[in-house]
């Protein structure tokens, strides 16, 4: 088989602890990056880029942020949409107040503001956990959206409450086409995903997983629950805030609170559950699955010659989502990413079963 590490030797600790220790994995990732950066912009039309690829990348980043908090740190959150809204409105305020500021800096600042808000709402996690923490973050979802709608200062006193994102340019280069928006989104998501992958492998990530597995034992061996949990909320909210800013600027083209309602929070949670808790790869797999499933359900019956109403397709989506959530929670809590890991392990040992 091709997926075998025979003859691959590690001569240093750093090589053994690399993100991709096998040559096959490095080659596979290089192919994926080549397809993402070269092939897709060259062959995909505007519809595919603007309607599928850009939201897929942005929602993958939001799912990655939630996965940091829920999958790695074990802190259940239902307020992802609210933190995305904070990032979107913060980016709008900074982009309009400082139009000369680089848009990447604007996105990073909006992520930092979202991280600060996440720390505030993460303080209750020191006293409550599980269902009660989920209710607290759900309250944060509704409170943040109410706050952003209640005070017109957040949307520059626009009577409609829906504001258009200002034009984007980087060093004089206008980001106004589907290809340029896709490339900017891809670069930001790739860098943040790589940084998150390294972070969860560090001392900080080990602290998150220790708190997730058993917080009392983690405190005994030296991890402080205060800093560990709040750091998870900060990193998670930062990623979600950047995703919210990109969602408004690079996908929707407008900033409105209704785009980040509770449905958005649940969809991102579904991405994490289906893709895999505690997995960077699972965030991308889950986002791809949840995003493409409605498109498949809408087009597959027509390919077979059947006409199904929009209402029926919507109900089918809810039924399938619910069934998948129950299936993965019972059969494979670590989602599709775990199934992919098991497949690779079997390929490495083939033809010897275990």
C-alpha cells in the first residue's frame, strides 16, 4: 500500500513531533494547498467561489473557534453567532472610522475585541459547567444581538439597521472580485488554522485538554482553571470574531445582526459534532458536510427527474441533520475526522489486521 512509513526514520525530537511526520501526509497537504491556491481560482466560476468556497472557508474558521472551546477545552457554548456578530460590527466600526487602516489589521482588531467579550462571558465557566454553561452562553447570544440592535451607534445610526461593508483594498489593490475575496479568505484561514494547530499541540493546548478530561486533576498537576478556561474562551472568540468580520465583508457584503442569529450558532455546533470534537481537520470536514448537504438535497431529486418543493427540502434537511447528530453522538462522538484517522491507521497496518 502507498500509505506506509517503512524506511522513514526520525533523527530528532522535532522531526518526530512534526505536524505531518509521514511523507505521504506532507505530500497530500501540499496537493491540497496547490488545489486550493492554484486550481480552484483558475477553474471555478464566480458562483462556486462566492456561494460555496468563501462561506465554506469562513464557517470552517468559525467551527474551528468553537472546536477550541468545546472540543479541546470541554466548555460547551451556544453563543458562537453572537461572537461572530461582535467581530462583524467591530470590523465595520474600525473600517469606517479609520478607512486608511489595512483590512487585515481591521480583522485582527475585531478578533481581539471579540476575544475580550468572550473572556467576559467566559468568567461564569469558573463556577458552572455543562448544561448551565450552555445556557449562559445562549444568554450571551441573545444579549449581544440585542445590544447591537438596540444602540444605533453600532450601525452608524442607519435607519434600516442593515449597513453595507465599505470597499476593501490591500496596499492599493482592490478586493472586489470573487477570486480576490477567495484568495484573501484562504490566506487568512490557512494562517489561523496552522497557528491553532500548533497552539493545541503546545502547553496551552495540553492545559485545555487536561481541563476537559478532569478539571480537578488538571489543577493538581499545575494547570490553573482560571487562566486555562479564559484562554480557551479568548482564542475561541478571536477565531470566531475574525470569521464574523470576514463573513460580513467578504461574503455578505453587509453587516446586520440578523445574519448571526441562533440558527448560525446551532449550524456551527452541528459542524463541530459531525466533523469531530477536538480536531482541526474535523472543523473543515464538518463545515463542508453541513454546507454542501442542502445543495445536494436540492439538486439530487432533480437529477432523478423528481420535483420537490422548497418546504419539503427544508424539512428533509432538519430531519437528516437531527438523525446525523444522534448517530454521531452515539456511534462516533469524534465525528468524521475520527473515521478518517481509523482508516489511515488501518492502511498503515495493512495487510495485518488488529
